[in-house]
C-alpha cells in the first residue's frame, strides 16, 4: 500500500518510528516532512499535503502526527473526502500522547482493520454530499 506521512516537530520522532514500521511491512511511504525535530513548525503545513494526496487518490492512506494528534486530525478533516478518525483513511496520532510501541500497535490495527461498510456507507455519503453542497470555495 502507498501511504503518505507527515508531522510537525513534536511528531518527528514518532514519524521516524512509524515510517520504519511501514517499510518493514512492505508499504511504500511518501514522507512529506518535517525533516527534523527543530525548529518548531506548524502541523497544518504537513497535514494538508498528506490529506490532499489521500483525497486525490495519489496514496491509499495517510498518517499525520504532532503533539497530541488532535489538531492534526482537525486539519486533515478539512480536506474533502478525508476521514481522520475511526474507520478512516487518515490516522492521526500524537508524539506526546503515545509511546512509540503503543503507536505502532495503533498503526497495525488501523492497517489491518477493513472498512466495515454497511451502515457507515450512507452516513459517509451524507458527509460527502454536505461537503460538496457547502464548500466555501477553496
């Protein structure tokens, strides 16, 4: 699977660890930065490009990382067609809120859990319809 990954400075070390795991599992990784733990950088600058590649179908999934994972999920979810949540196409985790081994376990579960479909399909359709009808330009 082709997976884009991006982080701010707070998620940099975790990005390195998860990239190692993804490569060990045979996935192709598109690293969209940041490339160092310093200087501090803004997570939207890395989350938006990851989410956009997922939305355009250039990669199958994305991983966004920062201090908590919360802002990163919010940023990724601003891109139409992206779901950074449970049953998602983008995983958001925090480098300050997850030790590396817990994050690897989350990654493994996320990678191996298939989309449930069923009752979620019409709900996701409603979200997509809302996104299309209420786009503010952009």
